[in-house]
């Protein structure tokens, strides 16, 4: 896949597009051992080797994380003004476009898939796809059958 150099670096979490453009124009980026100062050049994500400030920056179109969401204080969202989110729990993420596939309540713990792969999320969540989900619940009181 071909991408602009500034988008490539921004996608990989080096900085915003504006911040990345400054780094590029200062001559701190190399592509295939050649210093590049133009943010608009096209990079082949499959073939080119990109270095920013001496560190290789590999491109990942999609990221996938399996996260055991803890109960209490963490919400299944990309951002929240009051609470920590499941994305805050992932330190090593590169991409900024990650989101949780599905939701667990704030006080619920369990497995969540975190990704930026919208097609996969659709395949897992769409009612038309009939993907079974299994939940385990524990009750403090005995459950009674209502008639």
C-alpha cells in the first residue's frame, strides 16, 4: 500500500501530522537510508524502510489486542471525561484509531477485542452474522424462576 510519509508516521504514533511534518523537514527521517525532507512523498508500506530519529518505524495497517477488562473504574470506550478507558490500559499501542469491539459494563470484567479493523468488528457484532457470545454471571442471591 502506498501512503504519504507524514500519514505513515502519524498512523504509527510518532506524532500528529503537523508534528511529523516538522520532524521530516528538519531532516530527521530516512527512507531506505536516504534522508527525506518532503512529507508528501509516497511510501510503499510493503517495501520501504522508514527511520525516524534513528529508530525504525514499521507500518501496521491493523492492530489487534485481546484485553481482560478489569471490573470497576474502566469503561469500554475510546475516551471518557470521568473514567479510564480500555485503551488507557494498552501501553504499547501504535495506532490512534483503535476501538473496543463490543462493550462491557463499567463494573463487568471479561475479554474484549481492541482493534482498528472495522470489517472484523462488523463481522463479530452484526446481528445478521449470528456470532454467539457466552456470558458468565454470579449472583449474590438465589435466582428464582418467575411464573
